[in-house]
């Protein structure tokens, strides 16, 4: 389009438009602050669930409970090492089951937070935890016991194990 045919904005229109954009931006910035103040008064009934040992019944609680058991049994591992491996293996889903890999093809699918197969879970089960591989604490603790025997610690595991 030739320059002569282009619409030219007046200075007044440009200033009005700038002010409108600035006001809208300020409103958007204020919304999270208003929401944060009103939400802080709300209580969450869903987060009151705890494990038998008193830990929160969520990924953080399961890892912390496992670490307490691991400390008693002298099984090495850190919160960060466990969390990193859980996120990679199951995305934090304690009911995760792999029905497509080579283990599953042989009839022993990987299960739980750290995707442990039944023979490994049984061999490295830690006394005082559930015998259910889908139990989050039992799964974490057995997997960390296996990783300690094989790799020195779950902290040394950076891929499928």
C-alpha cells in the first residue's frame, strides 16, 4: 500500500491508546493479588489425609516416610534423588503400571512410583513396609534398597534401572 494511503494516527489517539493499555495491564497485575488474599482464608479439607505414620498422604509425605525408614535401615538416598526418579518413572502416580516394555512382555510389568517389577520388589522388600508394590512407601523403600545394592544409592540413578 502506498505511503499516502496509510491511515495516520493523531498524537491524541496514540496517547489515549497507551493509557488504555497501561490501565488494562495494571488491572491484570492486581488480579492475582486480590485472589491471593481471598484464597488465603480458605482451608483445604483434601490435604488433611495422612499415612498411618502421620506423614501427609501425598508424594512429599511418601518420600519423607520412606526416608525415615531408610535411615533406620541404613539405606542411602536423598529426597531429591528419589523425587527425580519418581517423576521420570511414574510422574508421581502410585498406581502407574507399564504394560508395554520388555518386562511386561515377559509377564512382569513394572509397577508403582518407581516402576519396580514383582521379583525385584520381593527380593528388596524392606521389613516394616507393606507387601503391596503399589503401596507408595513400600515401593519407594524397596526400589531404593535395590538401587543401593546395585548402584550405591538411588541418587546415582539417572535413567531406567
